[in-house]
């Protein structure tokens, strides 16, 4: 199987985007791709999300549930976390991994039509998902994240940051495909701002992650 197709999955007829398949193999690749730093990076992402004990958290495009379980650790003992993804294969893998976490659940859904009521969550997070979405639905996905957050709730977006060196960037493209080679992570912040989020800040986590944090204002849209 071509590695780029493996990483970005098959076409999702509901969105026109990509749906991950082969959850177990994707987990193995993630371990190698982060060069032994994957656990530290996702522990840092859970911390950066602001998730605290008792919070209700949502992981959008949760895939195999790696970030979801880190969020689950952050919101225990009284909180809860839901992972949502359109892929039955990766959701099955995520549920197997989370069997000991009673407060961690997974459900089918797409980012641009989240199956939750307004203001249902204190935290909405998403990692390595936005680049799977067609460009014309990304604003809709951010609008949905804004909708399901309570006023004052916190957003964390994290996605793949291509290398700055042209040769390294080309190598990434050769291995993973053009989506990751040219991933425009600089657009995450304007997407969040246009969706109505405020108090934005951004940063990088070595080796591959760019993140944006934001808040849904207490008053306003």
C-alpha cells in the first residue's frame, strides 16, 4: 500500500475528505514517526488544552484515540471525554484501547456536523485532523467546534508542521504525500479567529506539531 494513502486513508463520502483505516498499523507508524517523543508530545498537548479534573472534553477527529486517552487522564476522576471520528476501523481500535476508561467514549461523526448540543463541552481539542479536511469545509468544522463549546470553553488545534528546510520538506512529501509536505498550519490561527474564538496563542512542539489555543468568549457570537 502506498504510504501516503495509508496515512491519509480512503475517501469519506460524507465530507469529500479522508478517513483513516488500519488503526493498529497507524499507531505503529505514529510511534516511529515521532522518534520516541510521541507520548511526551501528546502529554504536552493535553496540558496545553487546559483540561482539568471534572471537565467535559471532546476530541474531534480522534483517530485511534491517542490524544483522547491523554485528555481522559487529565479530566479524571469526575470528568469525561468523547472522541468523534468517521472511521469505523479506527474507532474500533480506540474503543479497545480505552476499555479500562469508563469515562472515555467514542462515537461516529464528522467535524463539520458534530452530533452534540450547543455548549456541551468545556474543552474541544483536535490533533492531526484538519489537514484531512477539504479546504472548503475547514471553516465549517471550526464553527462546529465553537458551537459545542460552552462560553469560556477552551480550544486546542494541533496539526503537522512541515520542516522549513526545502530538502527535508521534499523528503516528507516523497514519503507521505503533498498534503503533509505543504500543510498550511499558519492558517489554523485565522480559522479559529474567523470562527469567533479569542485569546489566541500558538506554538510548536518538537518535532512535528504546530498548535493554536483559543477561548470561546463568554459574550458575543
